C-alpha cells in the first residue's frame, strides 16, 4: 500500500516541473478536488493559452482528446478510476473472444457480448481501436447509454466514460453490433480494460511499486537512477505500459496505457526548461516523425549536465504500423546528438535476434518448420558468440547513446503558434500517437 506522504511528495515533484506545452509558461491548478493532500482531478491552465491539460484520477494529461473529453463529459469531481482487467473473474463473455496483448478481441462470425457487474458511480471502457474496428453499443442496467464507432485510421486507445449513475451496484454490457464505418476493413471490437469510477475513500492511492508489461529497462538506466540527486526527477519518455518503481521516475506516454503518470506530445514536452535530471528514450525515436525536434526537446527540459540514455532501432523490421518512420545507424544517432556532450555510444543485439524477428514477420516456422527454423537460429547464435562486438556493429538490431546536456547554449522553449491557432491542435494531427509503442504483433492484428 502506498504511503500517502510518499504519494503526495511524488505528485508535488511532478506538478512543480510542469509547464505549458505550447509556450513553456507557468501552469495553475483550477477546480481542483483533493484527497489526503493529493490532487485527484483539476484543470491545468496557462495565462496565455487557457486550459491545456487536466488531472484525472491523479494522472496528468495534455492530450487534446483528453482535454476535450473532460470539457464535454467530465467525470464527477473527486472520482477515481480503479482498473479492472479483462481477466477479471466477474467478466462474462458471450460468443467468440480471442485473447491477445492488446486485449480481448471479437472473433469472426456470430454474436458477441461482454458483461461486467461493477460497483461505483460510473465506468470507463478502454478500447484498442484501429482501421479494422467496428461499432458497439454500451448498455448499463439494461438501458442503452451510448453507441461508439471505433474505426480509427491510426491505431489508438479510445476511452469512453459512462457516468452519472447512483453509487452502488450496476451491470455493464458491451455489445458489438457487427456494423462498421464505410472505410473500415472489418467490424472487430477490442476491449483493453475497464476502470470503475469510485470515491477516493474507496479507491487506492497512486501506486509506486514496479510493474512492467513492455520492454525491460536498460541496466544502464537503473544505474543512472541510483545516481540521481536528492529531489531529482527522471522521465521515462514513451515508456509504454510500465512503472519503474522509484518515486523519482515518471512515465510519459501518448497512448492511454494504464500505468503512465502523464500523457503528452513528445515534440511539445510539458516541462519547464532545465527541470529534469535524467531522461530515458527507449525504442521511441524510430516512431517520431521529427526525431531531431524530439531530441532537442529532451535537451531543453534537461538541466545543464542532465543525462539522456537513448536506444533506437537500427536493423529492426517494420513495427508499430503505421508509426514507424526512421531507423538510424550509430552515426545517425550521434548526429542527432551533435549538440550534446556525448559520453558513450554503441550497438547491441546481433544476427540471432534480428533474424528471429524477421522470421516471425514472414511466418518462417509455417514455411520451413520449427525444427529447421530453430537450427538456423542456433547457427546464427553461434556466429554471434564467435564474433566481436565491433564486427557485429554494422548489422546490429539497435544502437544506443548516453549524453549529457551541455552547460551552455540551452535551446529555447517551444515557440507559441501563430495567433488564433492552438499549438496543441496544430501538432496533434501530425504526431498522433507519437510515443505510442504498440508491440510487434500489431501487424498481425491489423491484417486480420
């Protein structure tokens, strides 16, 4: 159980480092509801640009969809989202549902229904939406509350809030209709998770314990966290669905995973210039349409001498479709960091890992059999063992670098957009899902 004092200090540390993502100016809390000294929900306002962010269930979001959703259909003040997994014993599934990393998805043919009893004042449903998604009806206590069209050109998590119910027991039904948008490739519905809305006294405080549903943390990052000064701040930039487990480390994402502490655009980081001590960027830059701007933003928010540890795809196959833009060589990564004080750079992963991944992409096991594929991978692993790292450098799966922000010549905060144009809106269409690191099996999902 989280110590309220630790949770309060951690949230204060984060809120104190935030700034307007449009102009870099100060933010103020408005209409804040609190519990045990923590901000449960609030608006985050800039004197120049108005409400640019929200606090919801202790987490912070600068995503335009979240800000707009909060304005249009606000969750009752002081309510907390309590996650309910798709593996919950109370969830009843009717029809054919298939389990995958992205959640529970409807199988082909037949009628489907998901029924979940819940206790609270409302419930949020998080759908994994993509270009093959269809439509669904949402019923509470045998009454049709909302219909949703989950077709999206780009893959994203879509959060639907159903609120306004008396505190007590209720029954949710998610009913796929079999109908779809004219441009959709299918009528699939994917349930990622549920969140029951409860009073803070009936809900846990923000957790700090480590949880990881994605990539493992680089050992070097763990060493750098140990070197953080007292009161230091580290940000796992685009960390996906994971939590490091140290109260000084915060996960910033764009995709609406369960575990991040804040949601924002990686090209407009919502931090004061020179406010962070350490940044981790792991398997993110290949998914950013402007990696140089992303790197420059990291340098802006780091303190002089603050450290960046970065890993980027080199000889990796296409993944996280369609938001995979740039693989880089070690020379490319060093060029992106040319204005930094480079401490170390190198490569990792060899022939075995790269070709094992490539084999999955082309269904090699189905074509040549498991035994022959395994033999080929064993040969490649043997080659890796007998090859010095310098020789593997030209064909490595990934590159890495550790660099510190220079003491002088720090970049300026992001410039405000042209008059009459919201900076967040201006960049959202261009960098939608900028830090969304959908795992490698996305391709198989979209190809259903």
